[in-house]
C-alpha cells in the first residue's frame, strides 16, 4: 500500500469508526494529551508500533480480548477508539483474520490509524497556554 492509498484507507476507516456509538465515546484525557504533546509524534508513533506488535501482533496474543488497558497511555485509548485493541476487533473492523501473526505492513497500517486518531484528538482539543 503506497502513502496515498494508506491515507485514503485511514480516512475511510476513521469515517466507518465514526458510525459506531461505542468507538466515538473515546477521547484522550488531558494527561494523555499533555504526554503526547510532550513526547511528540515520532516517539508516540514508535510507541504505537511497539504496543501493537507486543499486544496484538502474535497469532494468538496472551489474554486476547483483555490485553489492552483502557487508559494510561494515549495509544491504549486510541487502540480502543480504532478497534485495534484485540484480534477480535481487528478481524471485525479491519478484516485481518485471527490465528496468524500480523505482518509488518499490517502493523504499520494499524499504527498509522492509531496515530491519525491521536492527532485528530489533539487538534480537536488544543493545548491551553500556561497562565
């Protein structure tokens, strides 16, 4: 998938997720927004890749369905918002079958979706100047 295709897939997928009452309930906490802004896009992007690989990348992830915390890091919240939190959600929403390891391309694609969601949340909730 080239960059233009990836961008189109992310936009289309965020649009589909916006139709889900459950998925649209998620938003970053002020603490997670501050953390994401302080660390920057590159670091949070690495975290997204690492967390996706570690938590949902295996063919049969440990504690599948319960392996992604609800809070504690911007990526965790974004994983629930983007249905990248467990292999069941990934299969249902992203049509990547359970029972096999995720490819590097699939991890990249899902991480791009997570990052787009985080970036959109940050834009929707601008930082307040210290005062």
